C-alpha cells in the first residue's frame, strides 16, 4: 500500500512540473508577442507556445537530473571518508 502512494505522489509531482512548464512557456510566448507583435505571427502562435513550453519542460527535467547526479556524487564523497 505504501509503494502505491509513493508512485501516486511521483505522478502528481511530474504533472505539477509539466503544468508549471506549460504555463511558463505560455507566459514567455505572451511576453514575446506583446513586446514585438510584428515578429511573431498570431496564426501560428500556438505552435511557438507549445514548442517553448516543451523546451522549458526539457530544461527543467535536465536540471533535475543534473541535480540528482550532483547530489548523489556529493553524498558518496561524504560516505567514503573514513571515520577515525
């Protein structure tokens, strides 16, 4: 029963990260469109929004992975030190 709750919380965490990334990407596209509307065609703005949102999600996931690697190597360095 406990493992099921852990899987559920991991899934909820991933959905939260995904939805925040989509919102942040949408805000980035909105800012780009409002600051230079002649550069960004409004007909294909949804494509740019989707691509930028997915790019934000990928950057967040890569950052999380690098953090896990860094944190794991730091913990292994601490645990390898001999105790006197």
